[in-house]
C-alpha cells in the first residue's frame, strides 16, 4: 500500500525546541534568580503543549491520509489507532501525556512545570519515536 507523504519538518523543529527547553530548565532548576527560573519554566510548559499538540495532529493527519480514520475522533481513540498502526508503542503512555497537557492548560507555575518536567524525558523519547515511525513510513 502506498503511503501519503507528510512534511515532518515542523514536528522535527518542535522536538528540537522542546529538548532545548528541557536542557535550559535543568540548568536553572536551582537558580536563585526567580525571574529567569519562571521564564524558563514557562518556556518548558509552552514547548511541551505545542509539541504534544503537533504530535497528535500528525497522527491524525497520517491516519486520515491513509484512510485509517475518516473523521475527527477523541484523542484517546486516536492514540489507540496510532498504536494499532505502529506509530506509537503504548497508548496508555500517550493518555498520560494528554492528561498532563490538560492539566498545564489549567494550572500554572511550579506545579505545572513539575508535571511537565517529570514527563519530559519520556515524552521526548516517545515523540522522537513517533517522528522516526512517521519518517520511516514516509519513505
């Protein structure tokens, strides 16, 4: 079956930006300068939100282009479809990212950044795996 081609440059750029935000947050984690710490924390959260949004949108686009889904479906179902199509390894993990994304939209400051920071390495790894799988399918 011939796969439709997706332009993955935006997702790749977002993942690089997210990784830079994680590294920056590690550097200022114990900073005494509150302004810098808050700014970096906000950047990490914003990068996570943006990158997560792109991930699920690319999953949806891929599934729509390849006739796996024909309409917008709930995100949990989308992640199940992504698993069934070999794009991700574990939909439950992506449910966890979805929950974190929903929380960051409603809470701010240290609590939100703690949630994102705790998931950041796992999310980065899984999002890069998604990108690799999409790229492999794109060939």
